């Protein structure tokens, strides 16, 4: 398929408006000297171009999307409708507060809801993604420890099952990231944790349920040990979908948390769509929160010892509107039922597949489970990647591959609560058919996909020689 720049024809699609005759009164400096290099194409052709691109993508509206650790759930359309209301879309954060009372009230209400769900005392909506929420939380921990004069605490403990953003955020926040081993059951290895705790411990970052889909049964011991060593406990809330309304991170010893509103609380985030990673904390950390808040509808104030700004204003405000609508729609009974059904769906699939696809940790899972293709790979030379590619031929988005790093040939499957029993049964049948093909004709699986717009890509070449910029022939 041609790029839109390759379809561009000089002068095409430029004739809707006459040339502007309003004199430009900006000072000279910000003027561009050359015209922006935009594709010149008719509206009709442009519409077709983007529609055909959209048809090549796979989203939650196209089919099953069990992308582990990403919670690709159905996003109720009412959320989009609410976030499109002119009263939300057309306001500006620099308007006088008395003209945006409703918007500020919603932020306060949403903060209350999320505090109730997590057990935290205060929340900032500034972070625009989960990773930025992590970074914010770590800066809060740092500011708090430094305020107490504990400058020597510069180590953040991160389990080896953690998402890559955890050690990255710790490093960006100026800490040393220390890896803690998982035990044979996929939980934090308590002995390894104890051996790394000490006067340098600033805190621990933990995802619970973790990225192998297991709730750490030692969680109370883990958070107690970290606190006894003088560190703080950070909860990576990316997997909150499995426990929301049932377990509150604050009640199991966490001091600071981020949530991925764009996973747990709806908002499609595929393709880098807008996110919101609010960071919540216990009251002793709230004096360090970033940004401005308006609690009385009249004035914006900054926390006493604020770490500054992470983004402008309330981050991605419209994503917050979607989360607010989602929580209101579910109500206090609906929120825990999301978690229960997410766990039920994952266990249903796990049970129906584990006789042929060995699960990494054979126990009741939470909202996702990890299968390992290692044995199949050894025997039939079919990898997790091959199975992922074969799924594409069945109209399914593949699960997350090769993550978590502690499981060889991993496929991480997260069906989410919004899939019906019929969809799950269809997906199970597809996995079983692919297994049959692995046994009978592995070469077909190895050659998949065959029905997609592009077939197997040279992944090494793509990684080593990425084409990040269009060459205009210069
Ligand atoms: C466990 C976990 N933590 C953190 C993140 C980071 O979230 P984001 O992609 O919004 O930055 C992810 C994202 O996939 C995740 O799965």
C-alpha cells in the first residue's frame, strides 16, 4: 500500500478555501519560511486512504484481543459519548475556575472514587501513562525520604517478573534498580527479598497480581518487611482489573500506586492512544504531589512541597471523563464484578487449554495466565512467535509474547471480563486447532500468517534497520 505522501499530487485538494487575505500580525520570528510539507490529496482519496489503513488494523471492535498485561477490554460507547460533550471538549484549563466548576468537580469526584477503590488518600491526574505514573510515585518516595534526610536510601527493589517500565522508572528517578528473584511458584522469593533489604532500601515496586497472573500470597509479609527496613511500597496498578472492588492496595501495605485508567477503567489504548496513569498515595506523601488542584471551585493550589509538574494541568482530561463515566455506570456492585468475571474468564481458558499448552505456573490464576511453548519448541521447533502468527490467520490478536522474561517461550493470555463464553470457546477451539496443526503439519504453522496484508516480516532487519522517517527523495 502506498503512503499518503506517495499519493500526493501538487495542487490537489487545496482549493476549498481562498488564499487568506488577513494580514499576518505576528512578529517575524515565529514565521515559517517554507510551506509545511503536507500531502496534497483530495478529501475523497484521503478518506479512502485512512479507511483502508484502519481495515488493516485489529482493534477490540474487530475481534478477540487477549493481550496479556494490557487489558484490551470492550469500551462502552457511552464513555466516548460523555467525553465528546462540547462542555468538556471546548474548555481550556486556563479559563477562570468559576467557568469550569463542573470539570473540577468531576476530577474531585473521580479522585474520591479512585481513593475508595485503592484505599489511598490523594491522587494526581497529571501522569499521561502508567510509566509516567510510576515515575511520579518514585519521585514522591524520593522527595519524602530526602525530606527526612535519608539520602542514602537509593535502591528500589523490583521483582524479575516486573514490567520493564518498573526498573526503567526507578533508574530515571535516580535510584538504583535491584532485581529480586521469583520463587518456584512465581511469587517474590522472600529470602532473596530479605537479603536485599537494608539501610539503602528506598522501596519496592510490585505488581499484584503479578505479570504471571498470580496474586502473591506473601503480600502482607513482603510489605511488612520493606517497611521494617525503612522503605516504602509502590503498587504497580496495571493489573488492578483483577482485584478492583475486592482488594485495596493500601490495605495490603502499599503507600503509593499508579493506575492505568486506559486499561482498567476503559479507553482504548492500542496504537499509543491517549492514556492516563494517575498516581495515588497515602496522606504522608500528599504534600509532594505534582500539579495544581481546585477543591473549592475558586482557586488552584499547589501542594506544600510539590515535586513540580509532570504534564500540564490534569493530564489527559478526557480519559479521566471516560473513567468517571465507566465507574458511575458500573456502580459499587459492578466494579468488583468486573474483577470477578475477568478472573473467571482467565481461569476458564486456562483450564481448557492447559492439557496441551503447559501453563508456566499450574494453579488458579487471576485475570491472566502464561503458557510456555518451550516443550513444543524443543519437540516440534514451533515457537511462541509461530503460534502468535498462526492466530492472526484466525482473526485473533495474539497474546503478549516473550513476556514475562522469567518464562521461556511465553504467551500471556488475558481474555478480560468483556468477552462472552462463546467468544472464549471459539478462541479455545482456535488454540486447539493450531496445536493439532503443530503435531500434524508444523510447517504450516511455521509459514503463517497467510491471510494478512503483510506476511512474515524480517524482525531482525526491522529492529536493526528501523525506517523511522519517510525519505522524500532528498
Ligand atoms: C504491569 C505493567 N506496568 C506498567 C505498565 C506501563 O503502562 P503504560 O503502557 O501506560 O506506560 C504496563 C503496560 O503495559 C504494565 O503491563
